């Protein structure tokens, strides 16, 4: 039954409602003084007010306004003889009870008002629940956005705790984390300050809760409450919690993702948590787990990258130092061999000449290896110098072929050139193009038997007419416009299909008896690929085992690149 307050100074009216309402078990109060009314409103909070319109020396309109201000859902019924002339009263009252109403009609009016009040209360409750749900959803959305925006473990835990505080208004939160720093940490977020004795109890409880999660299973991280590091965040340091905080309602959950464990959290609140509170708590805690995993992986990647950078730096320095240290004694050694071969120290017999030539070949090979190492080091460090200018590929092919004519004859190999006439100029570094072609011809001679052919070919082709090689399709997709293509074809040992790409890898050599015989660093084609790439070009090859290989490199023809920018601008 609802609470009903009658505001009247008429004994007749009081007696009438006393008898009527007492019989029907209404929670019923009477007030005859305007000065007592506010206390009764505050203390009893009635559901229905029956206001006597004929009460003297009272501002009825103001009384009704005050009642409505205290609770706008409260029902106000005006008790009148039927003559209400003040229109302002109609604004705030919910109904009338006239003096000539029968008892049943009065009870009907009161019951109707009670039902209306009950419906309003339910509606308000639903609206309140909806508003709270919307607020929590908004907090959840913002917290999720914050989770997605960082890979910092400390921030992730802070966002989780802030999200729980905003939506659940906890008094105390205790979070054990294993990714906060390099050691386990207990993060305590508290409404009030905590004494040393209480903090020791909180630490012990947190550790026991953590260990209780695993029971007979292996504990991921061993921790001890005596040396567990504490991080405290106190909202109101002027007041202190007592041990009574352990009597508060609490919720506990692990922070994990499958078999990966990141910590655990327990929150306390002086008021009881609802089932919705518990569900929301679990949602937030689950949501932080995946970002914590990502943060851990990111941290590992950063640490590994630092190690790799150190190793790379050590490798680069080592390569540079060794190369320079090897190069230094080679100069006087080469000079000494030149002096001996020129006969300046006397004539040599047949065996002496044989050994001298062997020494000169090995010095030349060692010089080539050192140059490869130094070039590779420069390319990796981005310190390779290029001098681009307009040039014709014919001069490059002619110079390199002339340099290799005697070497080819020595190996009994036929070296020839098949060049397309009137090729357009390219914008390139002639010295680096000679280095590219030198490497390709040198490799061809190494792997070509006696009495076989090596052909250097040049031609102009549009990218549309170049047949993509299946192993180099990705690189060749970027080709547009005209290209000057240079190829070196041999009739050597060739390669298996699966070894074609491996030939371009660093320090890689295809396993066969001839490879072991000729040796080398395995950097030649790696360097060639980088030099071609620096010219906005593409390199590829075709090969068939025991039949030979053809290596191609293509350099953009003319000065204009397909995207409208000049090659010169892009390279310089």
C-alpha cells in the first residue's frame, strides 16, 4: 500500500478520511500546518497528497509546487467542493476529489493515483537503468578505444582500472601485474590511505588469491608477499581505511588469455555488487588481456631489434675492419709480384713463373673478395656513391668485353657481343654498370666449360613485351615504359629451378663440385641486384641444369620515368 498524506485543518474532513482510509489499510498521515509539511515530506515521502482547497492562511499553489519539486512523480489530488476558479492549480495537480463523491469514488480516485505513481516509478527506474547501461557502454567503448591505442603495459593497466572505477565506483582495487616492470608489482588503487599493517594484509591476500588460481598446477611466476613491490594510488590521503574493508563486497578475476597469464585483480566496495556489475567487471578484465599480449610481443620485438641492431653494427664494423686490414698488405704484395714478373729481380725458371702466376691469381681473387665485402658493406650502410649522368650502354659493354677477352681465351671460352644499334641513352653510373656486367660475365666464365659460348646481348623493349619470369613476377610488376635490357647467356652448368632465387641470396652458393672449386663470397649477385635496384631497374634470370643460364638486367630508357618524375630526380 502507498503512503497518503492529507493536508487539511477541517475536523470533518479529517474524520471522513480517517474512517475511509484506515478501513482500507492505507499508510496514512495528516498534517494541518504549513510549517510541519516540509518535515513530513522529507521524512515520510508520501506517494499521494490530498490537499484541502479550503485550508485557510496557506498558499496552496506554492505548497503544490514544493511537493512537485520534491518528487515530480508524486500524485497530488485536490479536495474541493467543485468550485475551483484558479486556473494555475490545474497545472500541477493530478486530479480532484469532490466533497459530494461517494466513498467508493474517493477510493477509486486514490487507487488510480497510486497505480499512476507506481507506473511512473517503474518508468523512472527503467530510465535510470537504461541511463546507467548507456553510461557503462560509453565507458566500455572509450576504454576499449584506449586499449587499442597503446602497446604500453603500464597504460593498459591504468586504463583498465580507470574504466572499472568510472563504472563500478569501487573503494579499493588490488592488481598484481607481471608485465608492469621487470618484476611482479602490486598496484593498489584506494579511496583512502592504507596503514602499513593493512597493506601487509592486502599483500598477503593478493598473493594467496594469485596462488589459489593454480592449486595443483604449476605457478607461472613465483612471488612472495614480503618482497612484492607496491605501487599506490590514493584518492583521499586524509582518511584511512580500517581492516573492515575486508568485509566489503568484492569481485576477483585473473587477467589471462588462454594459457598466457598476465596477473589478477580484486576490487572491494562498501555496497553490494550486482550481477550486472560482475558481468561488466569480467568484460573489462577480459578485454585488456589481448592488448597485454600484444604489448608483451611488441616489447620482445623491440628488445630483439635492439640486439639485432647491435649485432648488425658489430658485423658491419668487423667486415669493414677485416676488409681494410686484408687490403693493406695486399698492395705491397701485389707490387712485389709485379716486380718479380717484370724480371727486375732476375729471370725465373719455368717452375718459378708457374708459382708466380698462381700467386698473382690468388692475390687477384682475394682482392675481388675484399672489394665485394666492402661494396656490400657500403650498400647495407647506404654509403655507396653513385655518379649518374646520361650515357650509352654500348660503351659499358665494349669496355667490359675488352677486359674479359684475354680471360675468356685463357679459359678457352668464346666471348661475343650481340648489340642492338642506336639504343637510346640511359641515366646511370657507368662505373656501377660496368661492375654489374663484370660480375655477371665473371660468374659465367667460372661456371662455363671449355669450348663453350658466352654472349652479351643488348636490346630495347617495352615493359609490356617483357615476358615475366615466375620467380621474379613481383619485381617485374613495377616495370612501365621502355627499358634497355642487357643479358649475359652462357652454356655452363646451369641451375635447378629451386636454386634460381637462392643464387641472389647473401653468402649463398649453389652446391656443386664446380662451386667448391671456384670459391667466392656468394655476394656477387646480391651486390648486382642492389646496384640494379639503385638505377630503378630490375634483374632476373632463366636457367636449365647442364644447359646454361641467362642473367638479364633492365634499366629505364631515356630520362623520363613512367610516373612523370625524372629518373635523375628519383635517384639523386
